[in-house]
C-alpha cells in the first residue's frame, strides 16, 4: 500500500536585504546594551541590603546597633568616582556597555590630532567621570518622562559639552591615539597637591 499523505513543501528561507543589515545590526546592538543595563539594574536590586524595617528587633536588654545613616538613606552618591569596590565594578561594566555599544558607534567620529580618543578610556579618571555623567544624563533625558524634548536637551546641554572636553587636543586623551591606524595609550601625570605655601 502506498503512502497517500501529502507533505507541505519546506518554507522559503527568509532573506534580509543587504541594505537593511546595518540597521538590523545597530538595532540588535542597542537591544543587547539595554538588556545588559537591565541585568545590571537587577543585580543591583538583588544585592541591596534589606530595608531597615525588615530587620529583627534587638532582644530585651541588648542595645540596638546604630544604623549607618548612609545605608538608611541609600548611597551617598550615584557618581562613579564616589563608588568603590564591587559597586564601582558593576557601574563601570554598565558604563562600558553603553560607551561601546551606543555612544561610540553613534558619536565616536574619526580619530585625529584635533580629536584624540583612547580605547582604554576606562583607565583615564577624567574620561570615566565625564562619560559616566553623560550616561546618567542620557538615562534621565531619554526616559519617556523627560518628554519629547529630552533627547534634544541631552545633546545640547550634555553631549556637546562632554565631547568638547573629552576629545580636545589637550584633554584626557592628549597623549593617546591620534590615528586609528596607530593605537596609543598613556595616562598623563597630574600635578601633585601642594599642602603648604612657599615662604
């Protein structure tokens, strides 16, 4: 007896036009950066200590331990230079994702003597501070609550100013890469603080 069942033909493979591949890659990179940011936020939420109200009361006759006011009110600052240890590591990882997957692909521009850049930007404290401040403002001003003019405000008030200082010939990358074909990295020494006045 012969098999009378009919099989459906295999579907044609889906093909993305070559012109759309760059848009698709960019969208995928942005989505991956957002997923990483959400993961960092979830990690932060999972590692935060329990609220003070969830602590058990001290037994009778035992004085309650004093509660650190910084812990009770949350972190003293969200600025990366105020963080240390694991908190700094988590923040720099999230910042790196934003810089590498959103900031540089869109705003990186050509490297030249008038616009230096350093692939090891995370080793330049001023660059870390400026990029982190830029990222914090980006998070706030690209949120739906910032309104329709939020992104424009971010560009005008934050991005433009940060790029002027970061990419200046005498900025934090002054001794670093001035040509994409010749990578270079050197952190310039900063002046030592003077504690006394010369007589």
